[in-house]
C-alpha cells in the first residue's frame, strides 16, 4: 500500500522525525500514527485499562524484564531449547 500526503507540512514533519532518529523510516512513522489512532478509537474495558496502567507503573519503576530473557524462557517452555 502506498500513501500520498497532500499537505507538505505533514510530509515535512514525518521526514523531520525520521531524521531525528525517532523512526527508522517514513513508513514506520505513519504506522505509529495509525496505531495511536487505533488505540484512541478502541474502547477498552476497565480491567484492560487497569492492566495497562499497572504495566506503565512497573516500567516507570524500572521493573522490567529484558525481551531476550522472556524469549529464552518461552523457547525452553514450548520448544525445549
């Protein structure tokens, strides 16, 4: 799928974000914007919102697990590797 931006200031903003290193490509910037829109227009139940807030708080407190560790545990559990 190709997307054409009709407003030059939007294209300029996206390219500035890529140049600043916030996104690896213009496509990635557009995808992030669409994901954000999806989150805004998707109704979450109270339990989901609470889980997201708990996760955010844990992240802010430095209570994180490296993806490599999670990946390795899942591989051992499901693949025996």
